[in-house]
C-alpha cells in the first residue's frame, strides 16, 4: 500500500506528522510512504508549487495524505506560482472530482459552537462538493473595457456529465445515510445552476428512496445556521461547496476537526484512489509552534484507511480513539484548551492501544 505524503506549508507538516504517528501505531503490514514537496515549500525548493516529481509520487500511490498549502508570503506571486495552485493542480491532474466533507457535532463540544448547543448537537451532514469544475477551473483573465478600465473575469460553467457524476456520488452517499439530499445552486440567476438543477432532478429519478430538494445557496447559508439539523447530504458545486463547508465546520465548533476526502474514478487494488486533507488550511499564524490541533489530519487518515485502503476496521478504531480523546477533555487551543499537537497525538495513540 503506497501512500504519498505531501505535508506542504504552515501547520501542514505538524499535523501530517501527527497523523503519521497514528498510522505507525496501527502497525499495518505493507505500508510504504513516499514524501513530496507541495505549495510554498515546493516553490522555494523547485520554483513551482506542484513539481512534476510530486505529481508523479501522487499518481503512482494508492492514496495521498495532504497537509495544507498557502502563506501570505506568496500572495504577490503570479497566480500560477501561488501555493494554492498545488492543491488545485492535484485535484485536476488526478481527476479528483468528488470532495466529501463530513461535519457532525461531537458530544461535549456543543458549547464551542457559535450556535445554540441544541442546534450544534443536531448537526450530522455531509457536503458533497464538485471539485474539478465551476468557476475554479474556467477560463479567467484580465481585460480592458472599452472605457479603458481593467476588469478581472472568470468563466463559470458546468457540463451535464460533470453534474451527473457528482450527483451520483451524492445520491449514493444519501442512500447509505439518512436518505435526504439537498442540492444547492443559484438557479434563479445563473445558467450554470439552471442546468445543474435539471441534471440533478434527472438523476434523482434513479434514486426514488432518496428525498431530494433544491435550495438556493443564499437560503442554504441561512438554513445552515438556523436549523443545521435539517441537512443530511448537501450536493453542490465547487465555489458554493468551498464556502458552505467552512460555514458547516464553524457550526460544529471548530474547523480544526473536519477531515475531507477527494475521490475520482480510479480504483486501486484496495479501494478508491483519493487525496485526504484537513479542511483547515495552513494557518501560518500558529505554524511551527506545536499548537495546531491535528485531529482533522488524523480523521483524514481514517478516511484514507476506509476509502483507499479498504481498512474499515482500522478507520473505525481511529475515529473512536479521537472521540474518546475529545470526551476525556484533551483540547487544542482551537477548542479552548491548551493541549499542543504532540499531546493530542499522544492521547490518540494511547487510546488506540485501549481495547474498544
Ligand atoms: C479548500 C481550500 C481551497 C479551495 C484553496 C486552498 C484553493 O479553501 O480546500 O476548501 O478553495 O478549494
Ligand atoms: Mg475552502
């Protein structure tokens, strides 16, 4: 089982190292790690945020464990050299069109949510975000208007096949959950969304047991804070999914707890090829100080074990160990506590050793 490890920038290396300690503690036979540079680190060393050798390491692996990319230091670089291009390039080049971002309330952490505890407690949703299309990957540029003014522009589009395949992913997920799907768009204004809604409705016909509704994104943002418990699977495009998944994480209490899986069509010997990353990003303000909460990276490892390595039992063990660590009161600074990265990783490793 080959795992490509791409720690990246900011707190990426710290939280990835913590996840690797957990992997080590599982003592799985036959796991080989291959490390590569991505993001600002790769730009410093190779002049590019996603060097060809890193892409090759990722391509030939069964799964990619990704940390984070980005640093304000690179804000003034041309777009194609910015660290974010590394993750966008990996998604595109590896065909990772389906981004799964689960967000669920953790018992005992309700008070950390900006929402009322009874609302936070009821959150158990999965954002299924399309990841290789939309305005993210459309043509873009700068032009000069007739009056001589500079204009930035980005093209937003979705093709039927792109919508159909992500819709199937989301409907299948809904089947294995509570059987409810909310497709989020802006069909009252955007042509892209009008087509999106049409295709999702067609696909819905193939899943009669799933209760489907369509919701405009502005309303969805409001419903997510007003009554988040109404959502099971949220199916949406790349841009809306980016925004709503951050919002969902804040509703749960901390962005430091949310993992993600990005999957494509490629199968490996053990499962689906995928890239796994915490959704919190590089947090340069706390990087290098051992303060970052590694639980999102550790939960991303659990998703990797489940989806890419066919190790459901081990994934469950990791998730239960994390739940016990949180229940025992070990909290990082993002959760109002003072446990550092190592202490949290230690606690998870220790819990793994307990029989469950
Ligand atoms: C995310 C991030 C990325 C995105 C950035 C780093 C390009 O915000 O994974 O949600 O916008 O997709
Ligand atoms: Mg984001």
